[in-house]
């Protein structure tokens, strides 16, 4: 059993386990210390200095996210001096930041914006040189904008320590430090698997999902297009949560009705595509067994996983099944069948949109 440590935080006495950080100890008694670069169990580096606290007997301020509790420690988390320092930190971050907040995808849901509001940062005292905008939007799913990056490194830690991919890292020094890929290539051209975890980790709008909503609306409003949507099985079980239903509630009927009212001509379930894929994969496996093909045969419906193998383990490519994913397979069948059913309408006019919620 680990030893207990007694300390005082903002006048409140607490007893906690040895090895606990000041940030964790404060949270245990309901004291909120602001953070920006901190991401629990993923990125605990103390780089942003937003979580600084005063510890009696120590010179200067210390970051709460990496400072361990000690017996008899007296901590202050909310003093005029601390808050002045936090405002300066925010000012310096914002001084080089792309501040087009009103048109940013994270407007209203941005951690930097929230902290600036909390500490009353309404103007920039130390206006500095702006970070050069380097927009990477070549990949099929992720858009990266360096001008909004605050160098918290949460995306780097997530990609490297959680996903074990390491497609991005810190490059350069000083003001020219930046989150970059190898040789500053697009995410599309490195070993990124488009998992999207870096987007989830990013506290600002430096990383975002590629949005094709406008393209879908244009097709829905095109009178010459027959627009089809197919949903992944996870959607009907996960969508309800966004509308306040208990986690896992199936909302199939509501989802189909909503999609129809939006304007889709047909709504299909990708489960049908999964059935087709099983048949195709089974036939391919039988062929490999009887004709002496490469074994074992490996299959996945995730394009990201396939890319991971291509980029990191090319020696395994012969083991991959040649079958397309359920989404792709069902999309092709849908086009063929609906073209015939609708008077051999041109294949280009039957637009199929897949919901890749389970990528």
C-alpha cells in the first residue's frame, strides 16, 4: 500500500497518495487549475505554464502537472501574481496566433479561447510576428493549419505514445519551432493513418476534419442527381448520444427519417456491404488455399489500417486481401442496381455518400 502525504492547497487540507501531482491533488478537492498543454496520461510536460502554482518555501512558480506532492507542502493556486503570469502567457501565445476565431471550426469550443475569456484577455500587449500559414489539406480526411498551432505538443504525444505511429513531431528551434512531418511533407504522403486522434487531442483549430458538407448539399439540391447515403452500424448506436439519449440507444428509425427529410433519395445500411465482403473474402481465401496463394490472408475494412501496413510493413502486402471495404463494395453495387432501376441513368448521376463514422 502506497504511503499517504498530507498537504494544504488554498487553505484546504488534503491527504493523498505519494507520487500524486499537485494538479491531481487539487482536482481531488474540487480546485480547478487551468491547463493547456496537459492531456491526462498522454502529455504531461509543463510546457505551456498555465498550471503554475506557488509553493511556500520555493522560489518562483512551478507547473502543477509535473510537480509531485510532498509532506507538509503548502500550495496556492489562485493569487494575483499567478493570474498576472497566466495572462502574460496567454498574451504571448495569442501574439503570434491566427486569431480568426469567428470563422474557426473551434469557435466556442476552443480551450485557448476559453482561457482568454476566463482571464480577461481582451487585447494583445506583446503583438509579435505571426506564424506563417502552412495549410495542408491534401489528405482525404485531415486539414492542418500551422498558423493556429500553439505548440502544446498534445497531437505529437497522442500520435507517438498512443497510436504508436509517430507521423508528426517537433521540428525547428525557437520561434521557428513547429509541428511537422518528415521533410515537411503532407500528412497524405507520410505514414499517417488518418485515425483522427490528433484532432481530438488538439485544443485549438490547428487540426480539423475535412468537411464535405457543402458538397453533399450541392448534390442533394441537384435535381438531376439521385443521392444515396449508407450508414455504418456504429452510427445508429452512437448518434442518439449526441441528442441526449442513453449511450448505446438505437435510433435507426429516427436516423432514417432525418436523412430522408434532409433530402437523400435512398438510405441503406452498410451491413449489406459487410455481407458482400464476407462472401468475396471467403472466395478469395478458398482460391488462395487451392491455388497456393500467400497465407495467412489478412483483411480489414479500414483504409487507415491498410495504409499503415503499406507504409510500415510493405513486406506484408502480399498477405492483404484484395477485397474492397464494405462501404466501397456496397457503393459500387448500389450504383449499378440503381442505374438500371432508374432507366439506365448515367453512373455519374447516382451519388453515393458513405458515413465513415467507424473509420
